[in-house]
């Protein structure tokens, strides 16, 4: 499970995944969106492909890069128990704040 986390630790790779979440893209589109060189984007795409997070589809002379969902489902499943702990902690905080007198309760914007 460490490979996807290591791959996603790089902010530009997360940006690429965010763009691919919208739709499949060509390297040139990613280069324009990210402001990186074509070789730089290609290196990130290679790492993402090797981790299984991105797939490539050949269409004549063009290569479309697209998000692969299965590895992200695996990451989500691994994170699920931690999300439950976080939700419990937030629920406990909400319960605590609800028991505080109004004059002691911290102010929130909104």
C-alpha cells in the first residue's frame, strides 16, 4: 500500500489526478494546465502509470491519459477506519461544545 501514498505525496501528481478526474487528457493539455515542461509531465505520468493510478489509451497518433479508479478504491478502503475515528472525534467535540454555557462557548464565523 505504500507505493500509492509515496506517489501521491508529490503535489504535481495530485494536480494531474485532479485534472484527469474531470476527463481524459493529452500530455499537451496537462502541460498547459500545469505550466510544466512536456518531459516533466511525462515523468509524472510514468510514475502514476507504474502505480496503476493512471491508464493510457492510444487513439491514432494521440495518447489519452485517464484516471484508473480501482487503486483509489483500495486507498479509500484503507482510509475508511481512520475516517470513522475522525468522525467520532468530531462528534465528541460537538457533544462537548453543546454542553458548554453560551458565554464560554467559542465563537464561530458563519
